[in-house]
C-alpha cells in the first residue's frame, strides 16, 4: 500500500494541524509532546532516500484534502444537488451554511501539506551536486508545486489566508505567522508564479510504479499549475502561454485525442435512438486523459480511502442511497445542446442530421451525450419501507484509487479561457469547435489573429494533426465541425473597429467556454471555482449567484440574495 511504501515515516516531520489552530487559538496550536512532532535536528534530509520518503509523505498528507477538493468545488456550484440521504455536513456545504465545526471545514489539513512542504524546502540540501547534477532538483520542484497548489486551494476555499513559507515548529512561530495580514487569491497567485516558474523545465522524479500506479502522475505539472495561477491572477497571455507550452511540449505532446461519448453509426443511420449512447471516455487514473491525481488507499486499514463513489453513487455501503445527484440545471444545459451527426448514405453522398430531442427513452439522452454516458438510474423494486433504496444512481466519474486533479480536456478549456481573455476569441472558439492544430488554425483563425497570437497557438504539425485533434464540444455533441448552429458569436451590426468586435465576442465566447467546462467537467470539482473566477473577473457577483440559485427547478431567491455578498462565497475560518 502507499503508506507501506513510504514506511510510515511521514509526517511525523512537522505539525500541520496544531499550527492552524492558531487561526482561532494559539494555546492549542502546537503540542510539543505529540507523536506528530519530530524535532528539527532529527530530520536533516541529507540522503536521496530521505528525500523520496519526504516527497511521498507529502503526497500522503494530500490524501486528507483529496475528496474535499472535489466536494467543495462541486456541491457549491450549479451542477449538483444534495439528496435527502446526504449528511448534514454535505447539506450545509451545499446551502452555504457550513460553520467552523463542519467536517469539511478543516483548514488544518491544507496547512499540514504546506508545513511539510515548508519543512522540506528549508532543510533539503538543494545545492547538493553529484555526477554534475543536482541530486534533489526534481523533488525540490515537486514540493514547490505541491505548496503552490495547496495555497491556491486555500485561497479558493477561504478567500484570504496567511502566507507562511517557513516551517512552523513552535507556538511562538505560529503566533507570529498568524499576525500576518492575510493574502487574497491574486496576491497568493502572484507570489507563487514567481516562486515556481524557475522550475518550469525541471523534470519530474521517476519512482516507477507504486501500488500499481504511475508515480509520475502523483506530481503536479508545473507549467499547467502556472497556467492556473496566471488565470486566477488575470495574467491571461502568460496563462495561455504556459498552457500552450505544457500541451505542445515536443518531448511530451498532449493532443486532445479523439475520445468521445456518441451515438452509434447504426443509430444515426437508422434514426433509431433507443439504446444508451456509447463512450470511449474513461476516468480511471491509468487513462491517457489523466495528467495528475492524488493516489488514495485501497482500504481504510492502510490510510485514507476516497469516499466519492459512496457519495455520488448507490453502493452497498450507503444502502444504495446516493448523497449527491445531478442538478436540474445540468440536465437542462446538457439537453440544450444539439447533437450533430455526419455519415455517408448508401450511395456514398454525405449527410448531416441533428439527433431529435423528442421521444428518446431517457431525458439525459437529449442533446450532449456526455451526461448520458456517465449518469444512470435504475428502479430496483425494493420494498417501500425496506432498508435499501428503491432507486439507484450511478455516476461513472470516480476511481476509488485516485482523485483526479488534471485531465487533458479541462486543461484545453482553461487554455481556451486564457486565450479568449488575452484577446483571441477565434482561437479560443476553435478549441471548442475544431481543436487547435496547424491545419485547423490556418482554416478557422484569420490572418490578423494568427499573427497576433503567434506562439500562443503554434503547434508542431507532425505531432498535432487532424487525426489526433478534435474540438472539445465534439466529445459529447457529435461532429461539432459540421454543426451550423454552433458558431462564433458575431455582432448584429458592424462594429467601428476590429477591437470592438473582439470586445463584443470575448464575454460571449467565455460563456460558451464555461458551458463546455460544465458539460465536460461535471462532478469533478471545478464548477464552483470556474463560476467564481468569472464573477470576480467581471465584477458581477450575480454571475455566480444566478447560476447557483437556479440549480434546482425552482429558483432559490434566498440563496441568490446570500450569494450577492462575496463574503458568503467562502468557508468561515475555524
């Protein structure tokens, strides 16, 4: 098991939870008699073995916040609704009434990751050179990225937090740390952009398979993380460049691929849509679409096991009662899409059809079919007053051994968001409808924008081709390239200048990107933060408030009023 592989030595290094108690009370901040504390002189981190154990121990600490990363990002958004079977803590998260005692409001778990990172960075011999290479360079970069990622999560969840970059080993140090002025998300991002960008070209460690999992995917890709930090900081051209460079790296190219949820060719040809759509999209950690994940334990005996499957799906452990279900708003958004199909007639001539929106067997089969291929329900015929639920639900987005952090299509969508805000809406829209490779860029992005965007949209034609690139919308809505209803927004009246046209397009393309993020990333923990990011960018709290208050069939006016106050967007500090 993962914890066995690291020989249970972690993390013991430093106290994370006691440190954060200082947010409300310094007296309980650090228990110097605790077995969680190992004094500084005992942890010099001088050997490669010590370094490996330390890095894997930080991964182990991240298990405590893995499920929470998904739940806090999904339950507060507009794509899910808690069921009657949900715990009171999950219900409180969803209705924004969580207090300091809520099980998912434990800031100490984030600072446990951060404090272990701080300890490692302060004590590792970063300049140790053997055989003309820095021995700990890869691990040093990994730990820097872990710390930056943890702070980004903190800022998204709590709004403003103390920025502590030195290890906390005493109560006095904790008091001083807590006296600092809290930093908001923009300040946090700007700090860590500078902190991790020197390691953008540092290769990840190679530890091989650990518990049957590719350990390189345990580590957060620095370029992709820099893209996220720049996106939140409003540094859009930089964000687009980091995302582009991560995806287009010649030594490890990341094309969109051609996986999709789709109707079968036979269904399209005969116009008979009475069987569930197919899908070549998979969400296991071994899938090529997975770029980074937090590894979890296979059983509670070994450590922390993900509970996401038991929360989102009916299982024996929850007596078939799922605690979270798709929202009415998600179903409505999915059904609003048009599935465009192309095929060859018997005589060889091409034909284009739109799948009908009436008389389909299941409502989730209407429109975009990504929803239909990951969500299903079944009536089991259980007795009305029996222990087991009479209706079961399955959401096929979770792997009990891993919690996904980065997946290929979602990185492309953030890349599109950055390109659009950098002033390149045609390129951003191309990611949605066609995909970006040299052929598609030349065909669908005009000369002026191609020249201006330059390196931001340049892809090696040998590595990125029309055979391995497709628009993200085509992953669920058929052949988007041939869909005449899915188009780049254009002003009704001619605009005085090109800039006026671009300014008109940017918010509308951004709305399309956010819709695509919902269709592609539903249930994965991104949605609330995507809404928050755009609401902050536009200085319009109603962008978030309207969406969340409309997640159920009846608009929740009280919730909308609450969310018009930005202070209510964040969890209270415990």
